[in-house]
C-alpha cells in the first residue's frame, strides 16, 4: 500500500513542475520584423519545394541569402521563434499577418500573370512575348 502512495507522490511532484519561459533574446525582433522574416522564409521554402534543383544549381547559399534579406542570422531567428512560441497569442497574430502577406503577394502575382498573358495575346506584340495556351 505504501508503494502506491510513493508512486502517487512521485507522479504528483513530476506533474507539478513549472515550465521555464524562454528568456528575452539578446536581439528581440518586433512583430513586424517577425512577419517579414517568416514571410520570406515561407516563400523561400515554397520555392525550394516547387523547384528543388534551384537550390542545388543556383550557387546561392540560402541561409546567407535569407540572413541578408531579412538582416537576421539563423540563431537570432530561432531564438525569436522560441521566444514568441511561449506567447501563443502574439505568435498567432504574427502567423495571421504572415498568411495575409502571402495572400496579398499571391494576388499580386496572379494579377501580373493575367496582365502578362493578356498583353502576350495581343497580336501587335513581338513574338518573343507569346506564351503557349494553358489547358
């Protein structure tokens, strides 16, 4: 019987441990900077997923590229993601803004593609702008 009390006490002590919150990173990115960084990371990851050969054949160091593009190194970025990860409401707001930013970029891309296709279908344009018809 004492064995079960001991096991229960151990389970209670283990279950009541506090979770350490991540300390504020030395370089804390604002929410706007996080949105920009995560948006760029999402676009980069999507481009690698869609065309994996680009990463291998371009000669670009993508970690260096993204660090220069968003002006943040990978260590600072991972510290900030961990920091905001312990603040789920802020992180949710950041990811909703990233989603909105990506949606705006997709809409812009689509409108530019429609404009390009419309212009390339114009018989007065040079043949080099002609595109093949999509199915």
